[in-house]
């Protein structure tokens, strides 16, 4: 393992830049800088940003609060991608402006599905025997 990589294999720089981009996008959405009716009427959480190794592409995972109107929110974000890219380029000191792609964050849904499975009576019965 190289000295600039984490145990998961991603470089610290990729993670740091991804986190910077996430903070910038969250701030833009929180302040309402985008003049879009859909985005103005929904609270959107930027849960993660994954940068490509060359830092030219960013996949942004988002989740509207309460999961409402996810498709409308994604469409509005994708419509305003050029604005988000220009703002990120102004605030992050990189050689190239990253191309941003918005994707729904399905980790919350997956977590809820796993929690539901663990609460089933058959699984709960099996888990009770693990205490010995």
C-alpha cells in the first residue's frame, strides 16, 4: 500500500477533494443560490462525492429530505449542472474543472431494507441464540 492511500485503496487527495466538493455543493443548495423552483422547494442532502483518479469527474450522491420527489429533484440538479460545475471550479483550486454527475443515494434505502430484514421474527429468533 502506498503511503498516500487509505486502507480502502483511495488516495487521501481524492477523498479530500471529494469532501471539498461535497461541502461546496451543500452550501450552494443550502443558501439557495440556484434559481430553480424545484430546488428552492426541497431540502437536498449531498451525502457523498466520489472523484475519479484524475479528478476530472465527480459523482455526486444526493438525497432529497424525506425522499420526496427524488426524480424531480435529480432532474433539476442535472438541469443546473453547468452552474454547479462553474461554482466548484471557482472554489476548488484544481487544474481542470470536474464534470459533475448527480446520482440518487440509495444507501439509506438499503439500510432500511436490511433493518427490516433483521426485525423479522425468524431472524430475531436466530439472533437471540448468539448471546451465549
